C-alpha cells in the first residue's frame, strides 16, 4: 500500500498542552504509519497509508485540538 507524507508548520502550537493534544489526536487516527510533532520548530510531519484520511483532515484535527484544547477525533 502506498504511503503519503504531509509536512506543515503549525504557528499556533505554542505550549506543551497544545503539543500533547495534537499527539493524542493524531494517535487516534487510523491509517497513520508515523508522525513527528516538534514544538520548538512548530512543525508536524505525518506519514499515512489510508486514503480515507487526507492532508486537510490532518490539518483540521491538529488545528482544532489546539484551538479547543481538546483531543479531536475524525468523524466521517
């Protein structure tokens, strides 16, 4: 199965609570092979293999988890 990679900068990720919410939210996504979240550089890299999730879905989950301060789950 083909793997897809998305990398982006998340400028509103400013604290460890934000980081933990992003990590927990991404951990709950099916189809992810790996991810790396770096608070210092505010960068996120996600490797996924499932076409049921998209780059936009990933960015939405990351952003919402930071804005709401909660773990976000993807609902299709």
